[in-house]
């Protein structure tokens, strides 16, 4: 019996981060079907046209910040779990603060603890499915 595929979209404007996460996550869980977006607009377009179970996005991208992407995704897919990632301890534009106020539940920090990221993915999916 084939296990259900989990469609993950990773959005980051740093190609090395996209490749790292794609490789590590697909190795850690074979049920992950991973798609990549190198900008917020690309992620938004992808979500509008494809089944995505969970979005992992950077807070700082050239075309739009994570808060704007979060808000726009929630307008079209209100129940989609979103994990925001950042390399910053200090957030001068308060993207994380504003996004948490808007409902963001999960933040991960670079460099990644892959076991923690996997646990966060599973927890976010369970919460979204009411488990």
C-alpha cells in the first residue's frame, strides 16, 4: 500500500537553502513531495494552482516579506499550515511579531536542526487536520 504524499512548498530566495532543505527533508521522509519557489510571488502562484499541504517560507525575500506572503496565503488557503524560517535573532521590521499576531504558530531558526524541523512539520500538519 502506497503512503499518502505530503505536498510541501519551500519558499526562499537563497538557492542553497532550497537545495539543502529539499535534500534533507526528502531523505528524512519519503512521503514528502517537495516543490520549491525562489520568491514570494512564485510561492503564491504555485499555491493558487497546486495542492500544497504546508508552506515553509523565509521571512526575508526580495519581492515580499514573510508577513505579506503569510497574509496573502491565508486569504486563499485559510487552513494551510505555514512555518516561517529566519536567520535573524533580531527582527528590525517586526515581521515575526506581526505574523505571530496574525496567527503564525511555527518559527524555525537557521541554521536548521532538521529533527526539530521535521517535528514542527508533523505537528503543524496534525493541528491543521484537527488531530
